[in-house]
């Protein structure tokens, strides 16, 4: 098993037609995501989580947040 960031895992999923089809995903949806990624458009984090979970990816650890430095 390889640990990937959310963005890398989603990129791996949408650019692999076999994985996408195996999870039961719609091909036109996959192509839309591929196009959006190539154009540099944002895909919501919730959407990425949804499809990654559908494909069997597991969240290894939650992202950590750091508060901004106040001046």
C-alpha cells in the first residue's frame, strides 16, 4: 500500500479508467474530472473524498491544520 495525498490519490483514480470502471463510476463524470484537473479548475474536497471512498481508498490520517500567526 502506498500513502498519497488526497490530490494525488484522486488524480490516480480519475486517470485510471480501469479503477474508475471497477468502482462503478460513470465514464462521462470521470472525463469531466480529468478535463477540470487539466484546466486547473478546483474540485471540492468533499467530492474527492466521496469518490475515493467509493473506490475503496482509505483515509490513513486526517489532515492537520495550523492556526495562522497573529501579529
